[in-house]
C-alpha cells in the first residue's frame, strides 16, 4: 500500500472520542438539501451530518436548521471537518478539474456521496438518500438493529444492506454476466449501515476509485454508483473477509413497495392477511414527490430554481 493510501486510511480510521451512532446525508441543489433536512428532522438527533459541495447549498442547509441541537451542515470544500479533509486528500477525484467529475453528468453528486460515507465520523454509521423518510427517531431505529440482548448487528457485521429489488431476476438467466449474475443480489445504495473499521474504510476508498475509472460499467448503468459498490463488496468479502448482512426490505421500502403495498403514504404498509398485522416500515424511500416537499415551504420557485 502506497504512502498516500496509508494517509487516507489513517484519516478515515483515526482513533478519537466519537459518538456511537450517527447519520450521513449528501445533497446537491436546494431541492435535495430541503429533502435531506426534512428527512434528518424526523430522526430527532443532532448526530446527523448533511454534506454539500457548494456555498449556496451549505447556506440553504444552515437556513433550514432548527437550532443548535439539530443536524450539522458540512461543506466538503472548506473547513477542517473530516469530510473536508478527505475531500482535499482525494483531490485527484474531487477537484473541479478532475477527470472523474466529467465522467457523467451526475458524477459530482456521486463523488460527494461516496466521500461523505468514507469520512463518516461515528463508530456506527447510517447513510440515507435525501428522499428517504425515517419512520422512527434514530434511537428507536438503533434498538431495532439488536441481534441479541447484548449485541447489535453492527457488533457482528461490518456493513448492512437491503437487496435492490431490481437485482432479482424475473426468470432464470440465459446468459450469465457480471451485469445479471443469477445468484448475485445487488445491494441498494440508498440506505447503508456500517461500522468504522479498516475493512469498511478500504471498501469505500476502492468504491470511489472504481467509480472514477469509468468505462463501460459506468455508461451501462447511466452513471450510477450502486452496481459498482456491490461489485466492490464481493471483492472485499474475498479479499478482506468483510462481514456483510442483508436486512429485510422494510429497512428500505422504496424498491419493494410494489411487492407489499399499493399505498403511497409514507411509512404505511398493507396487511398481509386479516389475521396478520401490517408489516412495520423502518425507513421509507421515495414515498414523497418533490412537489410535496416544496409546496409546504411557501417558496417553491426558490427551491426548484424557477
């Protein structure tokens, strides 16, 4: 491992006094900042960081804060926050002149997401997409991740995912390929739980490097980062013995909504039968449309950039 790689891993995994569990968001544009802060508000915790990469987005985040006990707004382009330090260390990927930022129209937003995840400062971390809706506060969500009376899932595993619905084939594959391997379950990148370890630090750094290599992989998936993450997870399981656990779909309801419910209300699910109670939803995803967010602000044109 080169000197630069050692410096990056040391920055990510620095030993210091850190809280036990926190939540990470990455938002680009006023609308997505609004969506992320609405999601953060439901967690009822100050251990939440909303990452942005422009001065305007950072100002929007600060404007929407509920006070000093609300989430923190992190501008990765300046300051001494861990994410800003990592952003500078990875300038070959993150700088405006980097080839990575020109790979795809959405590349700057994907880079922001990966760096925010890699720099997460908590012992145990949750990444949530801006359009997620937590159905419980953070403390309650954490209690639902208990594996036994004494230990939680993040004490036993390095990273927790929810399978992406679209990765489940409708029929046996006629031709096996990396894009649609019959037994490969792609992980959804909109809700991720992990503990900060050398193994997860390497995973996220290699995720960014693989994304920035570009090529046919990126073009095939329209600039997405999810499939690249899933492939890097497979490599990390073999290389680093990364411990991975797949959560039930109720932890990321977006991809599986059509299988369980026709309702569109956030955090609502249909009864399986008259005898069985409705399934609980812990994190809903994509249950609100952008106009649902902005119409409550009374300033829709400002958030939509009209």
